[in-house]
C-alpha cells in the first residue's frame, strides 16, 4: 500500500457508502425519468399525428387508411328515393305565442 | 445492484476530488443517473469499472471547473505554464509523508490531483487513463509529468525550505 492509498484509507475513502437517502434520490429520479419516457412514448406519436393532420389533411387518409376502410375506396352510398329537405327557419317562442295572445285578448 | 456495488467507490472518489461531503453526495446522485441513462452506450472495449470512473472523474472535474470559473481561482495558464524539463521520479512522490501529501493534494489543481489519484491510488495504467480522460497516451504522460512536477515543487517550497530553516 503506497502513501496515496494510505491517505485514502485514513480518510475512509476507499469504500465509503453514501447515505441511504442518496440511493432513494437516485431511484426516485430514475422512476420519474421512466414515467416521463413512457408519457412521451405514448403521447408524442399521437400529438405528431394530430399536428400533421392539421398541417396536411391528406395525411389523415394516407396514414390511417384502416380508419376509412369502406369509405375511401368504395363509391359513396346512394339513396335514390330520398328527397333533399332544405331546412327552414325555426319559429321562435312557438309554445309561448298563444300565451301572449291570450293575455292580449284579456 | 449496480448502485450497491459501485456507490462506495464512486462516493470516495467524489469526496477526494470535491473535498466536500454534501457536494460529493449530489455528485454520486448525478453520476449514477448518468450511468443508468447511458448504460446502452457502454462498449466492452474498457472495463466496466473504468467506464464508471471515467464518468465520475469527468463529472467532478467539470463541477470543479464550473465552480472555479465562478470563484476565479488559478487560471489554466498557470497550470499549463509549469516548466517540466526534468522528470520527477515516482519514488519521490511516493515517499512524501501522508499528512504532507494531503496538504499538497489540496493545493494542486483538480485535474492534476485527479491524474495523480488515478495513477497512485487506483493504480490505473496509462491506457486506462486514456479511456477515462479521452486523451492520447502522450497527452496523459505529459499531464502526469506536469502533475508530479507541481506536486514536487509545492513540497520543496513548503517543506524543504522549512527543513533548511
């Protein structure tokens, strides 16, 4: 044992265990990093898809054709007997009109 | 398991380099997180313990440099500017009394201290030191020579002068 090793031994530095809370801190930090990694793994691809869809709507059809199976490839369904109804403006306060009229007549 | 096996040695190196137990504890935490995050980068070219020590030494030296930059200690020029014409023999360093050695190690720059600890305390070979410090063999030899020279110079200034008086 040389003088450097004797000095380290004297200072109890050769194999001195750090306090337990350091181990807990390492475990805690690694746990957090792991959790953050899982979060990124789960949400980053989804977020990227959403962002790409927003920038380029064609991407929706190209990247996820399974979602649109039977919709994109086939002709849209036809309903020959259906008549197209144009929506009319709804009457406001329909139920109360009579009530107001009754009051007026009184 | 990895922590239980190496934490003692890493903690010891951190205390001897940083000279502060609390800072050494923080360093152990940082070093182990680095080790665990970079496990996949470990190549089996060097021993696993050498790889761990390289992370430890580099972390500690970086930490000291950052602290030194804040406190403005000795500049790098002072370290590099040492005249190293003559070779200092290992025996001259190894004969220094441990109390004096402790004082000298506290006075020399951390890079020199680290390289002396690797050489004499850990008994690393030059090849292992090149893996730890990521320098060429000749650069390591030169740094070691400088470190020994600095060590000897401080010893002479402090203790030989005292003996003559």
